[in-house]
C-alpha cells in the first residue's frame, strides 16, 4: 500500500527541511533549504476540508509554495504574497449552480492539523486530505474537478 511509503518519504522530507534550515541558519549551506523546498513542491497538492480553521465561506483549501487556494460554494480564490502584501485572485463559472455539491475526491493517506492560537478548543487535527476537489453538477450535466501537482492547480 502506498500510504506507508508516502508517509515515510514525507517524514524524511520534513526532517531534511528542518535540518537544512538549521544548517542554512548557521551559514554553512545556504542552498540546502531551497533544494528541499524544490523537492517538497513536487508533492501533489492536498485539498483540506474547512472544519473551522478558515473563514466559514471556505469549503476546502490547498496550500502551496507562496500561495493558498480557497474553494467556496461559488468561486475559487488564490491568495499570494506580493512583497509582504497579500494579493487575491478569484474565478467563477458563469451560470454556475449555486447549490452544486463541493466534495473532496481521491483521498490521500495523510491528515492535516491546524494548531492556531492558544485555545485547544479551536485547534483542528486529523483532517482528511484529498487529491482534488469536485464541484458536482456545477452546470447541468457538468462536474468540475480541481487537482494539483508540482504546486500547480489544474482543472
């Protein structure tokens, strides 16, 4: 089964990122952190359902190097950093069904955790991750699925 090897690779990449950051911080290997980030960017995007870790309008979110993608009931919003200032881009489907079901597809083996703030009641852990998000019946007889690979969103 892929999940054990995938988790092992992901764990090794996280350890490498930590170690390369520590070495880079000491000035001994400035290129190591960039190399590890490049390797991490090759992993598929993980689409995570909103269980209270984001604005209530967000149904799913995905994070990649330098940007976050939010999926709401009627649009997809990309938020990126432009020299320290967040910039948002939004897209919608003209004539989209406002009640289209938005579901995670292709479950991934890992889970996501959000430990935001000091209050454990607001922390979210063990959230499912998916390889894509589908807007079911967004137009009559049309499903729209978003996936991501190498940090790039695809439909």
